[in-house]
């Protein structure tokens, strides 16, 4: 019996059994191509990129006739002749002039084209274009069961005769037909028929082929159900209302079920830091590892559950067929701002993390719209902002959870509005030009694949983890050094308290006194550190926003990564790192500035900070990804300059309004 996860077939060993074969998967979007790739290659997969492009490729291996074959999953496209990045990439791969990084550049030895049985005519256009490449080809027909329920039956033998190549019916979801596909690949030959080369001739060939192989039967499934669902999900009013409800449910799930694993991760990193301090001898290395490396990376990894859960739900919605309807609905919303529905998924993904959101902009066919979406994606409220929001809304609305919830909603809304306004401005100025109409396929409704969703979640989460393990690690070390040096002697009051603690006979009271001494030492060291010096130096710049030197330190420390603001403020103001501890939060709310009278977090300053962190670009990894995906560093510089300008102006306005309102 053939292993369905790693299929092996002995036929045709003279074709592919003597050397490594290169197999390419091609197909329209939503034809089951990626599901087929996952079934063929199983766990033997890796991700690479195409040199000179922003496109990534999924690569895997299967065994055919005792030889290892490399399988490359190309981007889903509607035509090889379109002038867009994905189509150009597919043309180059089929011509043997481009290969994923690490692969030899050569023509594929076999081509698999996936075809959706429910949309045969549309899919045959790409099949005809592929057959003209004169490569050994196998056509895989998917969703035959769905087509039959809708009253359509395909004669695969007639289709194979018309195409001049092997045709195999498969169902990747149910793991059927893969043996036949591997057998066909082992004996794949160049098609003995070639479709016409001109567009008119190809269109006629598509129509004739579809008519010859498709016959109508009695429908088992009422197509009116799909029609009714589409009328609801794409309705200008009802569709938008349903979209709002679904998105509200998505974010409810995000905050309801991610909190427990986030607490576990936080506890694990805290325990790891304590263990490092105990195991290593006291000194520079222990301090660096515990407070620089472990604390810094942990402050980022803690958001992984929210990011993973968001991507998991988004993948399920996409696989079910709903997300295409949502993109269609949102096209009406985004169009006045110079964007199309293609930008919806990247902007939605950016609410987890801007990095995968920006990379998802590759799917936007128009270059100007793609650049606009890349530039505004960081305005969407990502999970790294949430600790800042949590701290500030508690300061603004203590013991008022309903108002805190409304403030959170307002932050999300402000980010979305700023992003759309910025997109409109960019499309009317530096990215001016008529956008191409959105061509969008509405795939069949289907039960989503949990396996595929988990695999996609893992791949996108791994991108985030790589950031935490590289860029954030370097940033954490730099911030630790700036906050820890130069070393200074403890303040006199701290020395007195330690002496008092040593003389205290009541052990519990001695612990309290010792803890207060440590807090004073931490605050004293933070004030006189390089970061404290930077904060005092730049404080005049932030004076119009209502920030003293302590808040300026928090803002500057979080420039590379927003999520460190809360912990930085906890150290600077209270001498402790855990900004989520209730005692620390109370100390932050009541902390005073250098004059000993004015609160650090005045209400105008808190409103200003909230607005600032909604709008500011404070994430160096995002700038690096923008430069790469946009193709030039000037776009990252523009993104940084514009977002900081908007954040500063709006934060100053918020401070002025809040001050005037008393």
C-alpha cells in the first residue's frame, strides 16, 4: 500500500527514478493546489524565497520510483500572461530562468496543473497557457464531488483526450487519488496537443473543451443555498453588518482564549530569568542574560498566542470561502481611499503583527496600491501596543472597565482611520494613478481544513519568532546596556534602609525594608543611566506632549519595540519591572515628577501618550520589512517620517484639548 503522506510509485522509473526530479504545481487560486502540496509532501517541507523578488516558495519532497523529487508550489494565478509579479515569477520558473534560493535553475521535469471542477471554463484558460509551454504535464481535477452535487459531471477520459495529457481526479482533503497522480507523474509526457497561441483561438478552445467534457445531471445540492449566503454576505448593508459581527467575534476570541497561554509564557520567562540569576555568578553576564536577553525576548514572545490565534481564525475564514466575500464587501469601503479589497486581508493581519501583514501585501496586483497598503499597515493596532493601552486606560479610567473597553475600541478605530486617511493622501499624491478593478473569485463554501490552518499558523508564527530571536534580541541587549550603565553608587537613603533591614529583628519587616531599598536603587540607577541622560536631553522635544523626563525615557526606550514602554516605566518610576502587578500599577498611577507634586501620568499626558502610541512608528523590524517588500529604503524612511509626524501632531492636539477640558 502506498503511503499517502509520502507517496511512492514504481511506474515510470526510467523517467524519474534515476535522478532528482523537479515538479512544479500551478493553478488558479482556491483550486486545492496548496492542499495537494501539503498532502504530497507531508512534513518534508521548507520555505525559501525567489532571489530578486519578494515572493516566497513552499518546497517539499516526495519519492517516485525510488528517486527523490522536489515539489515547488507556485503562487496561485489566473493567467500566465498577466502583467503582475506572481504571473511573471511563474513564467520564469516554467522557462527555467528562476528557481527558489538554494535550487538549481532549470526547467521543471514535470508540471501539475490543478483545476476546479466547478469552474472548468475559467480554469482551462490557465491549462491552455501551460500546455503551450510544452512541458511533461499532468492535470489534476479537484472538487469533483462538489460539482456533482451541483448537477455537473466531468468525463475525465474525454478531457484527457482533448488536452493531450494525463488527467487525474483527486480530493486532497480526503486523501484520495494521490496514488493515481504519482503514477501519472512517473510517466508524464509532453502533451500531444497544443492549444492555439492567440487569445481568440484559446478562448474558442476553452469553450469547445468545456462543452465536450461537461454534462448536466440532476442536482443533489440546492444551489440556492449558496446564492442566499452570497446575497447576505455581499449585501451593501447586511454584508457589512455581518462582517462587523464576525470581526467582533474574532477579537473576542483573541482576548478570551489567548490570556491563559500568555500568562504561562510570561511566568516561564520570569522563572527562566530568576533561574539564570541563581545559577550564574552575580555580575555582568548574569545581568545581561536575565534582564537583557531573557526579559527582552520574553516581552515579545508573550504576544505569540494572540498572533497565532488570529492567524488560525483568519485561515479558517479564508478556507471556508467567507474571507473572499469579506474582501468583496470591503472593496466598497476601501475604494474611496485608493485601495481595493485585495488590501483587506493584509490590513486585517496587521492587527496581529505588521510584519506578516506587510508581507501579505504581495497579493495586491497593482504596484501603487501595494505600496500604499505597505505604508499604512503599521497604523493598524498590533498586539505589541496592547500593554501600553492596558496601562494608560487604567490610569485614565481606574475601576471603570466599561470606559476602558470603549477606550480600547477607540484606539483600534483611530488607527484604522489614520491608515485609511494616509492611504488616500498617498494615492492622491506620490502614488497617484488609476487603480485596476478588483478581479476576485468567490470560491465554493466548504468546511475548512484544521490541518491546513494549523500549518499556516505555524509558518506565520515562525516569522514572528524569528523576529523575536534576532532583531528583538539585539534591541533588548542595546536597551539593557543603555539602562544599566554607567554604574552608580546607591543613594544614601537606600544605604540607610539596607542597614536598617540588617538590624531589624522582624523578618517580614526586614524583607519589606530591603525591597524598598532595591526600588530606590533601581530608580536612582535608571535616572542616571545613559537612557536617563537621553530622556533628559530629549525631554524638551516632548514637552508640548506633556511628558517629563521619565515619560521621555519610556518613549525613547520603546522606539525600537513598543511593548517595552510599560516595563521601562515600571523600572524608572517604581524600580520594578512587572508593570502588570497591581501594586506596581498603583505606584505608577500615583507616582510624582521631580517636583514632588505633579503626577507623572497627568490625564492630559496619558491621553497624549495613548494617541501617540496608536499612531507612532516604534518598531524597527517593521521598517526593515517595509524596505524589503517595497523595494527601497526610501519607502521605509517615508513611513517612519510620516507616522512620527502624525503621531506627534495628534498627541500634541490631544494634550492641548485634554488640558483645556480640565
